[in-house]
C-alpha cells in the first residue's frame, strides 16, 4: 500500500536525522537565548570584533564612554564605596575573618567585574549569607582562634573553588541549574538567614566575649543567656541608638525614594561617629570593644595560602559549592531584575563567568567570596549609575582607603558593625512575600517555610538542601502525575475539559482525552492506568448515561515528548483496549513525538488512518464508521 | 465593572477551595488506579467482605478453587520446584551463603505470597542480581570465611529492611517510585549484572580456590588469570558439557515453545547427573569440588541473628534499600506484564505489600531476599498455572526436599551450579532490546549503556545509581526545557506547528505560540527567554517578511500547571513585551492554571477581555482591533 507522507493532512514525514535532532536539542538546552544571534550574516572581521566585545564587554562600552556618563558613575561609585567600607568590615567580622579582608574584597573583584560583567547596575561586594555559610562550614575543622592563617587560607580556597565552579557553569552554559533554586526557596532561605544573622549580632550588641560557632536559633539564644554576666549595658545603649538611626534612615527612603542617599550613607555615618566616639571617650575602657589594628597597604597575594590538603578538602568543597550556588542565585537574579527594569537583556551564563572570574582572581589576592548583593546594587541603581564604571570608582575609593585611611577604621566599635548588619538583615525578611505565597500556593509556601525553619533551627546548608529537595520532589511529582482531562464539545470545533466547562457535550460511542506533558518513564505507568480508569469510569455509569465506547480519541497536542518506556506504554494500552474492542485514535502528535511513534512502528500498528490533525475530523470519521457498522448490524438482522 | 464569571465563553469561576484541590491531587498522586472503586455504592457488610478480599486475596480465590484448577497448579508447582532446587542452591552459593539457605528461601516466602499476592502467575524465588548485590555490599564489612554466623545474620537483617521498605512503599502507595527505574536502566543493569555474574562463574568452571570479592570485570579477570595454577581441566570439561546441555535445552524451547518443560527441568537434570557422577566417581579426588554437607530439617527461626548494631547498619541499609528497589522493579514489572498478557489488572502497590511481607517473614525464618524472578515466572506461566496455588505446591515440594532429600544434594559439584547460573544469565543479556534502543532513542540507549558499563566496570550499585541519575537528569531536562512552537493556520480553525506543517500560514500582526508542560521554577526563566526570542526572531526578519507584532497569542492548552515562580515570569514577560507595545493574549488556560492566574491577579492585570477559549476567536478579536486602530491612524493622518 506504500507509505504516503500524509493522510487526512497529518504529516508523516520520516524522522529527522539524529544529528539534526541532537543539534536542535543541544541548542535549546544550552543556548536558549541564542547569545550569538548578532553574529549571523556578518563578515569575519566583524564577527571577531563582536566576539571580543561579547566575551569582554568592556571593549564594547568603554570606547563609547564619555565624561557626561562618568559624572553619574562617579557619584554612584562614591556612594557605594561609602556602603562598602562598613559592610566589608561587618561581614568579615561576621565570618570571623580579619576585618581588613572585607576591605580587600571590595578592591580587586569590582575591577574584574567591570571588565567581564555585562550588567550596568550590579555593584560588587561581599554578602552576609555567604560569609556565614563559609564560616559555619570551615569552623567545623578549624577555629579562627586556633590558627588564623589556616582559617583564612581555607576561606581563599573555598572562594577559589566557588569561582572555578561558577566559571565552569557559565562556560558550559549550565546556568539553568541556578533556576532550581526557586523563588520560594530563596525567600525562605533569605528570611531564615536574616533571622539567624540578626541573632548572631546579639553578641556584638550585648558586648559578649564568649559565643557559639553554631548558627541555629537554639544554640545562639542559649549562648546569649548563658553568658548573661558578660552583658554590657553601655554596648546595648550605643547599639540601640545606632540601630534606631539606621532604621529611621531606611524609613525615610521608603517614604521619600528620592532621599535614598540618606540610607545609603547612614552606615558610614554610624562607622565614622562610632570611631570618633571610641577615640574621644576611650570606649574600650567602658567595655565597648573596637575592631582593632588595621594596617595600611593593598591586598597582598594569597596564592601560597590556598590549601587543598585532604584533611580540609571536604569542608572547603562543601562551602565552595553551596556558596557558589547561593551567590550566583543572588547575583544573577539581581542583575536580571534590574536589567529588566531598564529593558536590557542579560545573559545569565556570561554573568556567571564574570562573577566566577572575579572570585578566582579575588581568591589569589586576599579576597573572599563576593557577588552582586541586592542592597548595594539597589543603591548603585538609585544613585544613577550609568555603567560598570561605578564599580571602578568604588574600587579606587577602596584603594585610597586601604592606602591612607584603613588604620582610622580600627577604632570602629563592634557594636556599630552589629547594628549595621542587623539593620541590613531586618530588610531581608520578606513577610509580605511569604504571605503572598500562603495565599496563592500552599506548596510554594511549604517550600519557603522549610527553608526558613531549616535554616533557623538546623543549619544553613541543611535548610537550603531540604527546601531544594522538596521543590525537586514537587517538580518530579508534576512529572510523575501529568493531568489528563476528558473533553467535550463547547462550540462546533472547540473541545474543552468537561470539569472546567460543565456545559460541554460528549459524543456517544467516543471518549476524548487530552494528555499533557511528556510521556516517559516516571509517568508512563500512571498515564496507562489513568487512561484505563477513564474508560472504566465511562463504562460503569448508570445504564441511561452509560457510554459504550468504541473509540478512544487521544489529543496528543499537549504531549511535548515521549521516550521508549512511554511508547511501550502506548502499545500496552492499545492491547488492553483492544481486548475491550476499543480503538485508539491519535490527534495532532507534535513533531518530536510523531518521529518517535514512526520509528518505533506504533503508527504502523494503529494505522495511519487512525491519526488525525484535529479532534473534529477524528470525530467525524469515527461517527461515520460507527454509523456504517450499526448499519451493517441492522442489515445483518434484516437478512437473518 | 463587577467580575463576570465568563467572558467570550471563558470560565473565570473563583478557584476551588484548598481542601478540594489537595484532595484531588492526593488522590491522583497516591490512588491513580482508584483501587477502591468496587466498594462504592455497596452495603457495609459487602464493603467489609470486599475489604478483606482486597487486602488478603486468598479469601477471594480460595473459596472458588476446585480440583479441576488444582491439576494444573500441581503440574506447574512441581515444575517450578524442580527449578527452585538448583537455582536456590546456586544463588546462595553466589552470595557465598550456606547452600541450604537457598532451599529455605523457597519454602516460606511462596506460602506468604500465596496469601497476600494478587498475581496468578508470579513464581517466588531468589534472584541472582540481588544475591550478588547483597553479598558485594555486606562483604565490605564482613567476610563469610571470617564469621559465617554474623555474615548470614547481616543477610537476614538486610532482607528485613528490604521487606519493611517494600511494605511501607506499598502501604503509603509510593509504588510509583519504582517507575523511576526506567526500562532502559533495567535493560542495561540486567545485562551488566548478567555479564558480571557469568564472569564470576569462571571460578566454579575452572575450579579456582582463590578469588576476589570485587564484582567488576577487571578485578574478576585479573583474579582468574593470576590464579592460573589452580585451573582444573576436569572441572572445565564437565562445566562445558553441562553448559552445552543447558543451552541446547533453551534452544529447543525457543524453536518449539511447547517443549518449554525441557528447559525447565534441565537444571535439575544437571544437578542429579552431577550428584550421581560425583558420588560414583568420587569427583572430589579429581579436583571437582562439591557443595558439601547439607543437613535435613526445615527453616530454623532466625530472629536472634538480626543485627542492627551501628557498626554494620550502613552496609545492611544500603544493601536493603538497593535490593528492595531492584527486586520490586523485577517483581512488579513481571507480575504486570504477565497479567497484561491475560488481561487482568494488577495493583502494583498491593503487590509491593505482598512481596514486602514475604521478605519480612522470610528474614525471621532463615530466608534471604526473594521476589518474582522472570525465568521462574515464565516457566510457571508456560506450565499452565491457574492460581497462586502453584506457589503452595512448590513450597510443599521444598518441604519434602528439606525433610528427606537435602543431604543428597550435598554431592552437587560446584561446576554444575556454575553452569546453571551461567546459562540463566546468558539469557538476560538482551542485545535486541539494546539495539532497539539505539535505533529509536539515543538518550535511552545512553542510559542503558551507562548502567551496563557502570555495573561491569565499577560496581553494581554505582552502575545502577549512575544510570538512574542520568535518567533523572533527562527527566529534569524535559522539565527545564519544555518545547514551544510557533503556530500557523492549517485549515480554517486548526492551528499547527509551522515547522511540522510548513504549509500553514501566519496571521500578520500576531504571533501565536503553543506552550507545553508545567511552567514553574525549573523552566520559567527559559520560557520567558524563549518567548522573547520568538518575538525577536519574528521582528528581525528581512523587511519584506517582517512581521510587526502587536499581539502575542499564547496557547495555554498544553500548560498543565503553574507555580508562583511561573506566574512571576508571566508578569515579567508581560512587562518586557509592553515595552515593545505588544499585548499578551491567553487562549484556553486549563482549570488549575486558570485558578492560579486568578488568585495571583494576573488575569486582572491583562484583563479578562484578553483571555479566549479558542485561538480562532482570539485572532478574530485581535484582527478587529488591528483594523480599527489602523483605521484610526489613517483618520488621524487625514485630519492632519
């Protein structure tokens, strides 16, 4: 009978070659945003130029740069530098690193980012979350008080691992892995981390000397109350004053967005006032601890501190991997949302390479993990930055600070740092988002709460992993239980879910089902059982409503792909239905699915005449055969 | 303006309550086959009776049982008993257990299965794969030659864990987890295991005394060649003769399916001939080792050997979990395929409970892990079994063997066992299936090969895990990269993929995209980028073909569900498109999706007038507004 390439208008063209399919799939998987689309149809020289500009964005924006833009970037750069100094010292202190490392970390990485980064608004800096995760992990093996050099070395090593991983993810275009940290996970994780970090600050606020290296709520609160004797009222008073001032400045920004600079420079004001206060009143003697000696000079090289010895490799690997993902999630999400606000396209994978490179270089020049923190980036944007130059300006400010001013910051009272961190963290607990999740999606809310309570009561990485695990279970459940629905006629040619559109009518003798999602190994047994249950339900209705099905029409339009297990399921379903004298009719299999059905001979088994382009045609055809067969039966009766 | 429940016939009914949705979802997830459908609309007494019959199937079939059926089951039972004796001894030897345990394991578990099992064809017995996995895992901690009692105790413990896990999976209706072992994984894993086990038999075939406890090809071959001095030609000759005989009997079955009993009784013939030969010719003196003393008597209790001490818990847990999944996959798949052949419905979860219970009871009565092996079940089916009674008959045969004949089997030459195992394993390497995979789905083939080579060259559990991991990556890739396609008009009201149906026409001013699969956190960024790329591609065509899009029509019919991250993506996409003055139109969101869009106010933002039931209506409406707006423009020009 030959093999027509089309019947009832259905395309039965032989499958595309393996190479073609592979190429198309790889492209969709790794290059969904088609980053090289600008290169098409260009001369070789233009391609090379554009290639360089693509990989090193500074080659693209610097030639067009002018003094008009620089004025804006200068202002923005100075503003974020004024934030970088207190935050740098605070977060280094949070990680129990020497505070100067926090300043170092705002000097080199911004320069690297300015060269390779493509976001105009991202401001580079260290973040509280990653600082604490690294500290929590590394302190399992080494306490800073025992061997500071080793401790610092492990931070650099973890940063190097983090940078290498980030670069690799970007180069192999695996950036989509970051998407597996869902918004719900991030909301809960950030909230939990903020809570934990706030509680940690009680140490500084109350002037405690002894504390715990655990981060969970129970251990921290116990440490706070067990050391009641160390509480210093002077510290607490100063802390509350600073915190009130910082929160007020945030309130001002909220009410009058134009006054954003008030909250932007508030932290440096706290530091400067704190330094003056400590210097003038000799605060140390009144029980208010200060940062201590900070030496002048720029970042020393740190390559000799990198330590891959087997004893520590497990903790640095863990710290590196977890912080790589968390800092990427923050950096990418933020870069993306600001660029979206300004209608620019950001290539997430390229951003990863930029962030990774700055961490690799950073780890060799005495910097620890940095990314694009939200607070700093928002300030940068509000301060009117125009390009990556604002990061260069910040970096230069840090250079001047390191060369001339660093010793002055040694007078900063620890309580000032604690109040800065606390104030920053309070802004990260997003009650409204959590409530929104509760209102709109209970499972997302659960994922969020698992992250929040996991971080708060177990540990930061456990909380994160539990939440990601739960989200993956959900993703796999979606995959394992794809919804099917029974279709009825709404209008002449529209067939819709009978549950959703109760007015729609069924056609006697037929059952029309709409399948969705891929049919493959995790769900194929379910799909078969569900189809058979639809059929059984239909046949077991009361006599009057009973539908003696002769045709099962499967709308394949929503089936995006199928694997071997899925095809075997179809064969089995066909066999089970054949035993009940029900025929399978397929409607509109999509390209990839049709190819698989042809190559596995399923189409040959059910016959090309059982595949239709639209449900309407399928029904018409089935109705015709139903009528003619009942005609035949009637004739048989008459003849008999 | 109020909020009409429907506009253009679209159903905007307020979302169902959380409870309703949760109940529906739980039902689909855990009870997709609606196991209790027979109970509906019945009296209480009938329900209780049916309930007991449901949970204890023997109550259902035994009352209807009669002598006519028993004749068939008697024959089948004796046939599988004749297979159970050599296989039991062989696989126990493979696990380096005392051979009598293999016989014990064919006595108690079949009785339990006969009570709780619902498959009429499944024949219970031990399997080579699981025997070797358990041995490999437990030998990491304890060598049988060092402390046989402890070694055996750990086997019972692992079996108990396996049974508990299987029962729990069944009771909590989590049987779908077994589906994550895809057909491709199982094909590769079985093939790899068969290869590894065959190579292991070289020990018996060549009469080696020293061997390795590793299972991978490299170690085993090295062990074979390093012990060249121990090779015994007498063994090899006998082994080859036995193997040839067994393979011939298989060939006979293949050619004449009616003669299946030839291959079914061949192993017991080999054993009996081997015993006679060893007894008469005093084979041991000629370097042919025999099984050794087997004592009479039925299974002793083994509860005192169960050992949960922390030192061994990790290996028994691992062995228990891996073998639980592997044996379930084999048992369920086999029960299912034979019941499908006979058009019966099997409830996978109930089967798990039955298999789990028989392993729990087994572990307390000196049996190790048993399931429904393929070879035995096929023999049972071919021998004409009619019910679970054939397992009872086999069990009784084993009882007689244990009470009277066991010592005789002590003369079995090890080489006979090796040839039996080898012959069974050669049948498990499914070249044809692998070739079929290669032909039809390269990724499935890869998953299969990873399992095969992983098992052959690394270790059995690593091979299995790598393959499952790869399959999951694929499942997640499907999820992370759902296909979208551009639709065009094929006939008046049918809109199809333009790539698949190149003749279809686009409507100027509009772009129609069909989305598929859920839109949620793992893929939402991709979906947004892909949509924007479709728009960009459309706009960047050459002048003549350029399509100035004003409307983006998204066919949501294939979107099975959406989460918060997905909805946020839609908001972002809308914002990006609004900047290009493109309006989003939604067509046919499904029930769950529509509810989520209403509750998150996305519908309010785009307006109910932008949602349509069919693409056709959407196009008509958009065309109307396009015309009237160009009309207005024209009028503007005229007035100006």
